[in-house]
């Protein structure tokens, strides 16, 4: 199976990611993490990693359902809380979201979805200040590459342990961490509106996307070379275009260069400067 | 011989605090009666320096080394730093022994592909030297150097007894390979072909998500790891080994004896 090329050594990768969360937070002088818990597999896995890294008392899972969010999602998020023993809080975003949405005559699902994602971002960063914690990101490599997320919404975080793992690899690691069965088995959904399914919306399966992206970008295969693996060339091209069009979402805003040392162009320092 | 490999994390761009940690590890190595303490590449400064290179570069005669020179009367010390010489910067290592810097090595091969930016900031050294120490003939390579046969070839030609590699090697893996294994394989190849010990001192810690894997090791001339540090965590490992193994390995397989030293395929 071609998907086996994405096989992880879960034992080493889990140790590595636990150290990543621990060290990258502790070196800033903090010791806590806050993360959004949707009940989906990505944020659940991030919670298990954060708990191992920092201890359950130092991790805060925030559930932020909207009125129409699936009840199963909240139940699954609670299973993660019960299993890991991390702190939790339920903050329903219905009121602030509706206050915003209702001030317009009409709003598309896409706009609403972005409003939800950005309200959740506000909630997480606000709580990070309240708890002296950093926001742990929960976007995986597949969605980051596809740009299947909201800029400054769910894509915003301080550090992300799972952003270099494709969706298939998220599943491998989640099985390794023994996540609740219902989370491992349900269909992935952003749950921004009733009945939403990632794979239906994207128009292809995650496994296909993972294999195509892995060959295009990790192995630098050409579109034709990837198509020759047995994929529709139009699909491969569509995915490659999606990645290119969404490059902006993966970067901070661009700055008009005037001086000889422009931030991020030739004023170049890591974020861990002095840490 | 008793050697300490000091697998440390560093604070990016903070020489003073890194030197305190280095001194602490040297004290421990002295207490443990080691004769040599080896630190990773750029141990004084951290790795992902980018524009910090201009702030942290020091002369090889810098007073930062004074305390280490004092301690070197009890133990030989090898560590990586940013060397500044007349406006140019080098990814260098100093070997300090009996109160003096006896050798300053400038990394020859500066990676500038993938995630690496060394070629942008540093000037490359242009030779590999092998020095006589209390323990035998020592060659020093820094990380990427080891992935160049030409650098290994000089170490081989110079009849190296102990090859010491200072490293800041980042972790990566895929389904068919994993970074620590790559190092084992490259090092064991050299150990076996040259009949030498290989000491690999790699750092740990994360810099903007890049994790240095550690896994420092001492490998004997048969290519077998006799002491190995943990992955991803700071550790000081001590290994005691018989340097007579080196001559025995060379008797068993005298590769250099039949080597054509100026061999050039045409």
C-alpha cells in the first residue's frame, strides 16, 4: 500500500513531540498550555501530547460549541478530558457569534465558519493570558498545506506539535496514544455547520490527499509523476494549485521593504532568540 | 582513556549563560576523572543564529575561554563556537589542553540546502588537520563535514586514532530512515575503514520547532557503539575505553598501508 510510505515510528515521534511541547513552552518561562478541544482527532491528540509534556494540571482544554454544533463532538471532547484528567472549560460561542452575525442581513456559511473559528481563537488567546499559558495549535499538515482552515482562526497558535503530520499519521499516533474509540472511528468534520464532512467538502479522501501531498512536496514528484502512481491528473493539479493559492495562510503578513533591514526579509532572527 | 560527551541544550545567542553550563559540565567531568570533555557544535552560542552571528562571534583568543583554559590543566576540552576574524565568521571548534588553545578548527563544509543557512553566514575553513594529543592522533570534524568523503579522506590519510565529531544535528524521519541511524552508519563506516574510535557529540533542545536529537555516542574501531546518550534530553555520558584497541584494529585491517594517498580517478 502506497500509504505505508507515511508510516511513523510512533514510539520515537511521540517522545519527540512531548519534548517539543515541554521545552518550547518552558523556555519561555511558562509551564502551561491551553488548547481548543473540538472532540475531533487532531485536537484530541494534541491534548494527549500536551498532558504528557506538562502534566494534566498544567493543560486547559476549552470546548467552544456553537448552538448547531454536534452534541457528539462535545461528548467526545469530554471523553478526552476524563481520560487525560486535564482541566476543562465549556464556553459556548453562540451569544457572541450571533451578536456579530445578526448585525448583518445575511451571511454565507463560509463567512460564518470563519467567524466561529476566529471567535474560538479570541477565546483561546484570552484564556492563555488568564492562565499564563501558551496556545497549542491543532492543525495537521494536510489541512495546513491545503489551506483548509481559517487564517487567524483555527490556524492561529503559539506552537503546533502536529503541524508536520499528515492526517494518516495523526491516526497512527492517535492509535498509539489509545484515544477513545469513538474519536478514532468517526468521520472527520470541521463541524462548522450541521452534517459537514471534510472529505465531502474537499472532494477527495484524506488518504488520497496525504499520498498526493507527500509525493508532491516531501518527495518533490512532478504532477505527472504523481498521476502515474494511479491518480487522476486533474485531482493532482487541483491539489497542487490549492497548496500554492493558500501559501499566504501559512505566513505572516508581507511588509513593504524600504530600509536595508526589513523585518523577516533581512532582519532575520528565530523566534527563540535568547531562549 | 576516559572521555565525557556533554550533550547539552543551549540558549540561543546567550554566550554567558551557555558558558556557565559548559563550565558546570566540565567540573562534573573533572570530578568523574575524565581526561577529555567534548561539547557539541556551536555550544557557546546555539545553532539557528541567523543575524545573531554578528553579535556572538568572538576571537579565538577571547577571554571567554580563560576559565576553560584554567580547567584544561585537569582535562582536555573541545567545544564549538562562532569565531570572528577580521570581519568574517567561522563555525569553529577549539581544542584546549594544558592551559592553552592548541588547535582551532574551522568547519569546512557549510550546509546551505533544505533548512540549513550556514553557507549564508559563515565562511568555510579550507583544511582538516590532525593533532597529536595525550590520547593519540585526533581529527575534529563538525557535523556536515562528516557527510563529505573528502574530509573523511584527510582524516584517514592523517592516520587518525580518534575522530571527534561535534554536531547540531536536527531530527527527522520517514518510513525508511531516521536521522540517528544515518549517523551510526556513516560513523561506523569510518571507524571500520580507518581503525579508529569515533566520538559523536550532538546537542539537544529545540529552536523554533527544530529539534536536535542528541544520541551522542562513543564507537569503537569495530564500528560498535559502546556508550550512547538518550535521544532529545540533556545528558553527560562517560566512556572508558582502551586506546590499544586502535593499533590492534589497524594490525587486523591496515587500510592505510595500501592506500594510494594521491589517488585520483581519471
